[in-house]
C-alpha cells in the first residue's frame, strides 16, 4: 500500500470520529496543512504523531506504523455458520456471498471439514477411534483457517469476510469430555482460545426443531441422523458455542426465506453495515440458584474484568479481559448511545500487550468491575447473567435483540424483579463509580 493508502485510512478514521481536518490538527498539535498532506499521500506523520493518532482513534501504534510503511491494511472478519443437520447452511452460504459481495466485501468460504474427510474415506468408523478422527478433523480445520487468514491479508480489498462452514468447537458436540480433553492436549490449545478465535458465531437451528416436514438427509452424504438425533445434536452444538461473546441463534419461527433474511440481518448488524447498532434489554433478577444454573449443559461461566478508560464526551470506552481457568482474550469497546434501547457499539480484539498498555488510560474515577458471567442458551435465546461479588441478593440479566419488539422468554427459575434497561444506576459504568 502506498502513501495514499495511509492517507485513506487516516481520512476514514477522522470521518468515523466526525472530526474536521482542523479539529484533528488541533488535537495533535499540527497544522491543517499537515493533515491535508497525509490524506492526499504527499507526506507522512512522525512516529510521535503516529502515537498520538493511535491513542486518539484507539488503534494500535503497530498497525498505523505498518500502514505508514506501505503494508496492506485489510479489515478481516472471521465468522462461523453452524447448526444442526438440515439447518440450511448450504443455501445460507449462497445468500451470504450475494449479500456481502454487494456490500463491498471479498467473501471467502472455508468448506465444511467433516464432509471433506468423510467423503474422502476418513471417518470416525475408519480411524482407530473417534478421538483419532477428531484430532485429524480439528487439525485440518485450524490449518485451513490459517491458510484463508493468510491469503485474506494479501488481497487487494479493504474488507474481507471469512465464512467458516462450521468451526472448531462444532467437534465438541461429537465427543465426550475425556475425548475432548485429549484432542485439546494433542492440539496444544484450550477451549476458550478455540471458541473466541472467531469474531462471531451464527447458529441455524435444524429443521428437525420447528420445521420437521422439511428435514432431509438426501443432500449431504455425511448426514445420517434421524430427526430426533438431529434435534439432540443441535442442542449439543449450541451448548458447545455457548460462552462466545457474539453467539446468535436463528430459529425456525418463520419460513425458510425469512430465516435466511434474519441471518443476513444479524451478520450485517455484527459487521456494522450500515451501522453497528446494539439493541439490548437488561433485567434485575433475584440471586440465581447457582446449583441449578451451573448444572445446565447449555450454560458456561466466563470471568470478566472490565476497566473504563477516559473517553470523549458522549462516548463510553472500556477494555475487557474475558475467559476462564487462566485462558483469556481481550477486547476494546466504544459505545455511543442512540436511544434508550439502541447504541452504536464498535469492538475489536486486542493483544495482551495492547490491553496492558490501554490500562494506563484507566478512568481514575471508576474502579474495575469484576463479575462472573453465566452465558445461557434457552428457547433459542442467548442470556448473559452477571453475578457481582458485591451483591448476594440480586444479579443482572442482559439479552441482545434483533428488534425492539422481540418478546423475551425467561427460564422459570430466573426470578425477575424488574426491567432496568433505562435505569442508569444499573449500568456497569455507574456500578464502577468510586
């Protein structure tokens, strides 16, 4: 990428921040003319100014330096399309191709690894054991993803969408806990790293649940499940992905065409096309029955430390450490309120080094928020139950909605006190106030 590529990137960041060239120049302590030269590609900022740009726009110094030196800056997102048997994934891939090519993305598809292996003669019943087969499948899955990611970074495109026809955590649904632990050890990784290595996960519910008349095994040589087996497998796949920070379940509440339209809408919302709106409801509940909650196969505990940073007026910026059992991933999130229910939310992954650096900008008026988040899938809805160390009588439940009129159906054992979506006292930013 040439100097103009860097200029385009600065222009994009400035436009997204709604700053004029004069306003940006004033914040950086440079002249309007300097900003203009950067954006047309006739000059480059100093390293010190790059550091200021990185802090202002909340991007890494390393990234800006790479772009400044002419390396490609391709925005790559990797998502998973998963689901039970006969869920509509094959057709969904065609819809995704058409929809997001039109939105300016280069769309890459990582083909389903199980189908490739089984049709090629490598299957659980031909290998020495199921664990042997799963080691082969997961190794190949991860290797294919690495190849696609490497290729994406070289492409002459500003935006690349990598779509995985199933992801590595799908395999967990086909193993017992002993087999899964053996496979993780073989791969030298852990469940959280595998699960959260994808930017988003979209689960299409099997036709066996809610659309049984359309369930078929005729279009996939690797599919052998009865409708009852398909429904049970669908539940196990959802459970395997539960805990991911962006899991969406697309059910069969509508006809198939509308199901795929909802999928495209969910992916668009995640990508920020045209704007990354988050629609969220928040509820205060009685302290949950932890024995019941932790016994559920579709519940996962996630440890979270959330630290608020000094932010511009009208914005909320935070960094988050998220994971469990010593394995963590890191995120930077910026939110801007649009209405009581709607917020513009921009989120990106951080390296541990970036996370530690940003902690230096922590807001001194707020303490870090520590909480245990229990991610629960129930009736094709995704609940996040936040349990705080300073409460022993209550907790908070959050659920993201596809639209403002969507009905929320609570599990019976979650005792609702009241909705607190618009109650500022129950926002994490308020709870963090010293």
